[in-house]
């Protein structure tokens, strides 16, 4: 069967690999739709420290069940469409013992620490699957990236009445905006691309700031009547936005980081202490986040056609990834259909 491989930074190929065997608790999936993740772009750029090469990417999956192991429960059946919880945790580390397997010390994510799902067939344990009778395959492939934003909103304890500033309106930022708006917060979306800011408004942002045209501090002061956001969520991964999150948040505010900065970040620590900030990391997502996002997508509130920038075949996956690398601001989400 065919698989898409990132061989080394800047190089990809299509290869033939063996079909996976399944154990008694496994389900064999026919992969139908895979989303490219920002992690995959980092892998292509050689900027992902968690990846070794060659690597089959892919953990945003919409699949159809092809075969069942002997111990798979009756709720699953051949021909059923499913999506995958792509994280594997150890169950023993401090994070797992606290009920936070999303940040397991030894986490293994499909397409990152282990080969992923950009291949024709994939075997996974049945307890890593979610079903929905209402979602299309491409909507199923959107669930996982949206859960990353939803989890960040939960980490930030966003509630009705909060004002939330969101750096970045790519797929992860869109998940943040939709979740925060769903909690009743007033959302200010911050990006450098007008097209992404327009999409942010469609999913619930009340205000937008194009930081290439407006001075951020002045814009936030004006939009909040000098109260500034109680919560700032960073979904870009740049030193400048890491710093801006703590510089622009309100006193006693919360800052949530999703992005990984590609370079070290220097801070004036006065912002942390004087404002008594809660500074939080947010990694992956929990089962409850998946269920919440499935319910949200089933409501039909997400403008799916606007979120998915382009859809390509497996043959064109390498070119699509290279195009994204060359012009990242033009892309929200790329889907590969097998």
C-alpha cells in the first residue's frame, strides 16, 4: 500500500509499505481524509525536535472501518466512519496519574513520535476511535485540530464575560475562537492576514486586529475601553507573540501558550510578578475535548468550506506541503484525500 513520507527536511516521497496486521482489540481503518498539521509543516522545515526521519505524518483523520479484531465491541462495524484519538500515553508518569494523559511525559502522537495515518490503511485500538452519524469524513478530520484550541480555552478557564485575545487565526486559532465564543466570551482575533481575520469573525470573533496595519497595544486599549483582555491565548509560536501575550493581558490575567517558539524568548519578568499572571501551557487534548468538538461540529456552526483552504490527492500531497511552506499565511487547513 502507498504512504506519504517526509524523508528529511524539505524532501518528501510516496513509498510502498506493508499492510498493517491487527490484534484482537484493533480496528483496521481505510484512511479517507487526512489534514496536514502545523506540526507536519515544522517537520518538513526541520524545525520539529520531537521528530526523527523518515516519518509518515498524519493524525487528523477521517476513516472507514475495513476490518475488526476479535475483541472489538459490537458498537463498531465494517463500513462505519470514524475519527481517531491520535495520542498514546504511558499511564504511569505524573501527568497520567493526575488524569492529564494529553501531556504524558512519554506521549507518542501519530505522525510525530511514531508513524502516522497518511497511508491507505491504519491499525488502531478500538478505544482510540470516536463515531458520529452526522459528521462527514472531512469534518471528522477537522475534529483533532479544533480540540487543540478547545483544550487551550479550558486551560485558560475562559468564561462568559471574559475578553479573550487570540494570536493566530490558523486552524488551531480558529478552534480557540470558536470555543471561547461558545463560552460566552468576547473574542479579539489577531493575525496578519485579512482572509484569516474574516474567517475568525465567521466563527465568533467580535473584533479583529491586523497587526501589520495597527499598533497592537493601542488597538486592544481602544477595543476594551482600556480594560485589555483577561485572557490571551497564543497560537502562533513566535517570540514576539509570546512576549505580547504577557505584555497585553490584564492584571490578574491568564496567558495560555499553544505554539512552540522557534527561538528562545526573553521577558521582562515584571509583567509576571506585578500582574500576578497565570501562565499556562496547553498540549494536545483530552477525551472530553474531543466529545465537545464533535458536538460543536454536529451543530453545523463551523463554516467548513472556509476552514479547508484546499483539498489534494495523495499524489499531490508533497507539492501542497511545499506550497504551504512557501506561503504559510495563505493556508488555514490542507486536506489530503486518499
